[in-house]
């Protein structure tokens, strides 16, 4: 009779996110400050999900509905536990005590403790952090080497074994010389996690319950403690606006590199800003000073010219944007469509080969294939109460400086004369002219100037 293989252990992630972030000087909770279009907490939740967390607990400040909404949107099903008192990281983890006993098959899960203000951590690193648990470790520490260890807890080792983590204020001079520093994140075997956490005391200079003290307790119990390396940059926490800027620069560098390795050309990478969810296809060309906000997908062979801003946009193959264009709120350029300088699109779709070369606003509009929208054209989509759509048929020609008052439809192949204000539908193939007839009065200007001068002299005489 063969012995059945042990069941694969599932993963519980506990994310500590209750810090007030007073150094941010903000009414917004620290973990909701954004990097690359996503909150710091959102980045951490994405990382724990990428690492395979079956259960997620977030320890948060009580009464923060904004934090609760963010969690519900980004990690549906995650449990939220309030941290009423702030007595240290181990105390914070125990706020989620209930989830620590919810393992599979009567055993505790693997447990990862992460922090809502370490937004650069990746799912791959969390998976590496967890891996030694499968080999029998009871506790796994994430650590980095640094030339400037001041302020960090030191990871103390004897040979290849971790024996303790010492907070700097409690460390001896010899321990303060150690350059291997605690990154804060930790993995624990679910079989031991609760027992270790409940035994952590507060006999230290700060009178707090430190999560790193789980290491010394595990060592004292004869359990194995492992250490996993990480770069100092990835482990950095964010405590103020300066560090937020540093983290933004780091994540932008990561996103730019990924886009370039994926086949996009960034002419001046340091001037291009990407969102966490930006998708750039192969042979996409991005000129300098372009901002990709959230929800942007750019298919193969597109060109985004300089000084353009895109949000919630889809560019299909071969489309061209800019320079100095703004696309937002559901704009779509189908294959080969193009918009030029000082053109804004909102909730508008341009069909294949359609173009609006310059100085145009198209809101709540559908533009057919190969239609041409002239300079200065606007769709008047809002009546003060509701939005209305404008439909421009395939091959239509809209003359410059026209106003299309929605709801209105311009038929396929129709022409709209320059300077027209169109309020009624235009049939296929028709010409619409909606402007006052020009009247020319020879000599009028000279007569008018003479009259104005005479009036000026008269006023001077009365004075």
C-alpha cells in the first residue's frame, strides 16, 4: 500500500495597512496614495494574489470606508480586520487571528505577512519567500544587504542559520555593524504561526510586540529559520512624499523596461509615464513626453506622438495619435485611424482610416471608416442635462470649423460645408450648408473709420 502524497498547502496573506502615515501630510490614508495609477495597497494586493494567496486578510484602521472600498474593488473576498491599538507589528498580525486557523485539511496554511506601504514587492519575490516553508522552515525572513544599515533591524546569523532579528534601538554595537537588514516581510508555517505570534512579548525599548521576535522564538524551539534575499530597492517602504517619488521612479523604470523588452520603442524613456496596466504592442513607437493613464491598450504598429495624454483608450493596429492629443473615457481608434495635434476624444470611436488632423473635439461620437473631420470641428454633445451622440458615416467629409449639435447623424459620403452648425440629420451623399450668407459692402470700412474719428473729435471738444 502506497502512502498518499501530502496535500498541497494553501497560502494565506496578511497585509498590514493600518498606518496613519502622518509624514505624508495628507488626509488620504498612506496606503491609498498612488503609484503608476494604482494605490500602494493595490500593488501589494496584486503581488499577494500573483503569489497564489487563497485567503487574504487586510489589517486596517477602523472606520476607513475608503480603504474598505479599495480592498473590495481589488481583492474581492478579502477579509478586513480592524487594528484598534497600535502596539507593534506582531500585535497587528494578531488582529487577523481568526484567519490563521482556517487552513486546509486540518492544517494551517502557509502564511505571508506583507505591508501595505511596500508597493514595489512582486509576486515572484513573495513566492520565493514562501518556498522554504515547503522544505521544513517554520519562519522565513526577507532580507537585503546595504552599505547604510542605520535604522533597520539586523538579521543575525550563525553560519548559515538565522538566530534572531534585532531592532536597532535594542542592538549592541557589534550587531549594529551587521549589514544584512530585515525587509519586514515574513513567511510562517501555519503549523507554528499562531503559537509563535501569541508568545511574542514587549520587553524592548519601545514596549511593542515585534513580529521579528518570532525568529528568536522559533530558534529557541529548535525550528528552522530561513532567509531569502531581496534587493534593497524592492523592499523599500514609503513613509513620506519624498519616498513616494522614489518609488514612483522605480516602478516607472520597471514598466518602461518591460515595455521595451516587449517590443515597443520609447524614444526618450525617462519622459514617458506608464500606468500599471498599460499594454503596448510590438513595434509601437512612443515619442517623448507621453502620459499613459489607466486603462490604455495600444496594439501593434501604432504611433503615439509627443505630448499626448491617454486614459481608458484602445488604439488598434497602425493607429496614430498626436502630437498634443488627449484621449479619454472610452476613446477607440480602429486600425489605421489617426488624430493630430490638439485633438481631444471622449467616448468616441473612429473607424478604420478615419482622421481628425487638428484642433478638434469629438465627444460621444462614432466616426465611420475613412471619414475626414476638419480643423476646428466640435461635437456639441451636452445639453446641460444629458449627453447625446453624433454619428458620422463612412467616407463623410466635415468641413473646418463646423459644430455638430447632437443628437445628429451625418450620412455616409455626405459633405458638411465649412463653418456650418448642423442641427438636423444629413442624408447619405448630401451637402449640408448651415451658415449665414456672406454680404460684401464696398467702401464700408473707410466710412466707418471716418465716422468713428468724427465721434472721437466731438468728445474731445466737449471735454
